[in-house]
């Protein structure tokens, strides 16, 4: 005669369900999973990376037109980072990378790269906290954008003005 089958205990299934729900919650709320991408549809400009720490003395804006130059730049960026920033995937047959390194920047948030007209002139716009006001920490913003490949010459205009204080 066959033995009757005992019902499976619900405790391990409930525990596994709870563990799965917690893991999904952690993955969904992880900041590194949030990859919001800003686009400017009028000109096809897309922000693909914004980071708060790439210490350079002087502000600089670079136009990167090939994979080798991009890898070379990111090898400098990742020299002191473990783990390093991932190298963005860009199709250099259709796009160009614009890299903006601001240097010491004292404000909340990062400056933005904007192109008011489709004329090859890009404005790096931001508002720094004035020296006489208690401010936030100093960051060294690094931004990488991709834009459609063009034969136009690129020009960068820096507009990092101190905020006006109403006393």
C-alpha cells in the first residue's frame, strides 16, 4: 500500500516570496540603476553621463570624434576610480562626443550644456554659489554628451555666473 503524500509546508514558500520581494525592491530603488537621459530633440543632443568628480584645475571642453580618443579620455578619468565609470557606447560614424569638465564648482547640481541655435555654438550654463554665502560642497563636474556628426566647427561659451543675492 502506498503512503499518503504529506502537504508541503508553506513557511519556506512564504520566506522565498518575501526574499524575492525584498530583492526586487532593492534593485528597483538602486541609484545606479537610474539612467535618466536628457535629450534636446531640436538638435539631437543627448546627455549620456554626468558625474560629480573629475578633478581638473582648469575648465575644459573637448570634442571627441573617435573611439580611441574616448577610451584614452576615460582611462584618465578611471585612473583613480575603482570601479571606474563605464565607457559610453557611441556610434562615431553618426555621432560625436562632447565632454565638459568644469573644474571646482560650488553649487547644487551641475551646469548644463545648451545650444540655443543650431550654429555650432554650445553654452555651458550654470550658477555658482557666491563666496560670501555659506554653500554646498565643491564638486568637479564631468558631463558627456553625444550630438549628431556634423562638419560644423564647435565653439564653447562658458557662462558660470555667481548667483545674485538679495540683501
